[in-house]
C-alpha cells in the first residue's frame, strides 16, 4: 500500500478507535459580532492609531466589494488577532519555484532556521533539503525542526537520526508510538498540518508545499510546455514568501507549537530581531489548533458570508461542513460569482469522492465547479471580491478545522488580490467545468462511491 494511504488510514482508524466525541464547529454570524471599534493594525514601530488604521483599509476598498474596514473589524472580533502592516508578500507556485526560494533563503541564514512541516520524505528532494539544513548547522546556524509523526509515517527513523547526530534539534509532533509521548497524552488524531519556514526571524514561508518528490516537477500552471501525461508533471500548489513585521507572528506560532509538545527549550538564538517595513501588504496571520478558537474557520466563514461580488476558491480537499455549504449556496443565490477549482485526480480517493457528494447541491444553487486536469491539486487558496485573499495549509474540511493545527495568512488589498485572481484564472484554464446536466448523467458506480465516502466525511 502507498505510504500516503497508510498515513490516511492510520489517522482515520485512530479517530474511530479513540471514540472521540463529535466536536462541532461554532456558528459564525456577522450580526452576532460586536467589534470594539476600528480594526487594530500593528507595524514594525507599534500600533497604528485608529483613524490612520481606518484610512489604510478604506484606501483598499473597491466599490462593490467587501467593505474592508468593516470586514477587518469583524474578523478581529471573531479571532482576536490584529492586522499587521508593512509586509512584502510574494506568491510562489508549485514545487520547483517554492523549493528554490526556500533553499535560497536557508543558504543565506546566519542565525537560525525554524522549520515546521507535515511531510518530510526521504527521497531525492528530502535528502537535498536535509543536507542543506545539516550544512547550515555545521556553519553554526541553529536549526530546529518540528515534523508530524503521521505525515512522516514510513520515513526511516535513520533519516531523522542523521540530522540529530549533526546537531539539529528535532521534535516529532504527537508521536504515533504511545511510549514516545511526552506529557500531553496520546492524541494521534490531532495532527500538525502546518508548513512554516522561518529564517533568521526575518523571512517566513507558508502554504501547502511539503517536502516530497511530488514537488520535483511543476504542474501545467503557467507552463510553456504541453504535458500530456500525469507522470510528466508535479503537484499544483501555492506558497508565499513574507518579509516584514508579520514574520514575528509566524515565529510565535512555531514556538507555541514546539512548547506544546513538552519539548526541551529551544536553544538560544536571535528569534525576534527588529523588523522594519518591507512592503505595503497588510496581513493577518492565523494559526489554529484542536480545542482552540477556530480562528481560520471563523475568518473564512465571515468572508464568504460578506462577499458581494466574487468567491474564487482553489482547494485540494473539499468536504465542507453544513454552515460552509450553506454560505456558498447563499452567496451564489444572491448573485455572487462563486467558482471553485477542485481536484480532477487526487492522492486521497475517499476525500475526493466525499467532496463530489456535494456537487449536485452546489451546482443546483448556482455555484460553478471546475476540476483541475492532469496534475494533483494541493493548493489551499481563496480570493474574495478581489480584495480579501488567503493562502495556507488549511483545507475546507472538518479535519482541518477541528483536528489539525493549521496556518493561514490573510492578505488585504486589491494589489495582492489581483495577483490571486490571475492565478485563479490560470487554474480555470487548466480545468474542466462540471455542469449540472453532465453531473446528473454520471454512472451509478460513481454515485455509490460518493455515498460511501460521505458516511465518513466528519473524519476525513
């Protein structure tokens, strides 16, 4: 059996075995929120006064789109997390571009590298990544790695021991083996699905890209070559590179996750250097964890409910809860252009068919669905009204919102939103639209797979 199937089935079976109570997601209603005033915006030099903060957000408010000042205040009331101004945010697409950017940043490291990931495979790409980390450790750079024990299931422990022997500090998140658990109980169903890289406290990366040979090649996204076979392409994914004051927020998320594993103290390093303005992007960095405050879910839900013009989502794993499903349908029925790019092929058949079980309901409500051709889709992105964008590790499914530690960055403004829209249109170009008429003519064997998978949708 393929190792990714082992990872999946272990997570699923452990969920059932542990007889978890069916925790539920919170109701998110804009009318029930009472913002304390204008949204807080923090910068490298401190907090921005309320009138200036309001002016910053109004400047990015396009007519007929989200009222960003109102949206920012609602989000802060729901999540408790402020906006951060003065950042540079660069979109990275697929494996080669993302890996090159991350490895270049690590090559430049002078003080420390903090790395948090779900999958870290021992393949050609994983060995290259590990060798660079070992080189930096030998050069006196402090390297700390937090990796998920289910995401790395099947990776020989010798791979990680070699890095430990080289001086790198590693922690396995929620070990599969109960004998290796330290202090917080055996919680194998709670996974660390984040992908965060921080270099010298000055540059951060996040998104959907894991360390695996599935990213050794690019997808057809913006490719000049015409691939005709899935073996010729890599996975389609999206990552971001961030400079500026927001990097400190990623550093805090990493340190909190490390400390939450009852790990030894991080070795001394200059984790929080002074950060100056690096660009014009205003962002909100959201981290969520099981038993937390559902920060990412609340922000997503609010943006969908408040959308006025368009909701454009590119999503790897799509098994929406009822509230999200209703919000998407309601948006389409009030005239919002709701389009979702979903996988045409997937690394997880059960999730793939569970997501398709929602197609009829969505299509009949006016939501447009497109399935990406040829490449496996692993991106988790959205752009709403062209001014509210998010990139991260979070899928639109119950597992991400209830059972995983996830990270998402929200970027406010039409400049970055325009870049996201252009990427979305490229994905549309590489996809096939699913019409309601064609969908209702699908074979009964597919209907049975959808029905069977839907039974498990809470745990997927």
